[in-house]
């Protein structure tokens, strides 16, 4: 018999960096509302998992903030993690929360899309775009990125036969790179400049209340094309390469905002 054609999509790499700890404050309930609005089927069985074991199920009317402290996973650096799973496979969230709002890379919403071609009846990358817009409207986000997982690896990993090292992730030095979908929150709008961001030569550039989205293509799977790579270089040149880490030139001087301890309120 002929082999069935695989419907699995490439893995998307997506992260959002809130200005405050996502766990233990008002941001978590706001995030829960976004999950329910953008993932009604997935959240019909929202499960908090630790060590591969389901610890509690959060119903549509339950309080996610009340559930997560039951299953803290504390790292040696004092960070807490919560892994959220839903009614179907191929999508999960890993929330990493620091006791403080600094350093900026220590509070992260990781969106884990493992080869799922569609989410809630839409292509995965279209859903990611909508989800990002909903989150940044509900929670102050400093920075966000989404791309094909292989695009992220091409810009931010050094591999040998024994290990893979991820590099360029210290936001106090630079942004990690320029990818398919980029969200520049308020610190970067102030630092880089709103006019420079909104006049970038990307095909999809849009201003939202507290930041700017720049997309380099309609689809994240186009990242290998010569046209995409040429446009990426044009956008880097327009914005300023000094704001971004470069795997090819890791020792070049870079700059970043001076982050302060945020007292951000919900929009």
C-alpha cells in the first residue's frame, strides 16, 4: 500500500516576554481569558502538568491563578514553571516566571506547537498571529517572536556532535534576532523609535496600542527563500543591526534598552 502523506507541519518556535511575572499576579488570569477566547476547544480540558503527570484540571469557570500555585516547579534560580495542556495534542504552553520583573528574559510565555497543521480550524501560523495580537492587547509584553523552529536554530544555535548551545538570548545586550513574526513592545518602541519601526520595509507592519508588529512573510515556512533572506537583511539595515544578535558576528557591539523594574498595569 502507498504511504499516507503526512499532514504534520514544521514546528513553530514562539515566545512572549511579559513585563511582569506571569505567575502569582494579575497577569495570569488575563492570560487565561485570552486562552479561553482564542482556544475554546483546547481549553475545554485545560490541564496543569508537572513531570509528565496531570496534577489538576482547570474548568472553563475555574481560576487558573488558583490552580498553578498547587504545582510549583522551582528552579535553582528561583523561577517557577507551569506546563499547560489542553483537549488535543500538538499544542501546549510552558510558563516561566521569576519572582522579579528583571532580567527581562526570565519571564516567558512559551507556545509549543509540535507539528500541528491547524489550531481551532485555522492554520497554525494564522492562529499564532491572532493569539499574539490578543495577548499584547491584554498583557504588557516587552518582546515577542515566532518562526519556524529551524529558522530560530539557524540564528541562535551552535551545534556539534555532542550538544547544542543556544546563544544570543540575553535581552539586556540585544534582541536575539529578526524572524518571521516580531513584536516590539513599549521598551523597544521608545528605544528604537516608533517611526523607524513602523516604516520598516516588511510586507506586514502594523502599530498596536503599546507596540509594533513586523512580519517578514505571510508564512513562516518561507524563511529559506532568497527573497525572504534579502528582505530580512533590508529590515535589519533599516532598523539597525546593532539592536540584534548575529551568529555570524557574535562579538560585534550591540545595544539594548535599560530595563527597569516594571509596575505595569493591565490595559
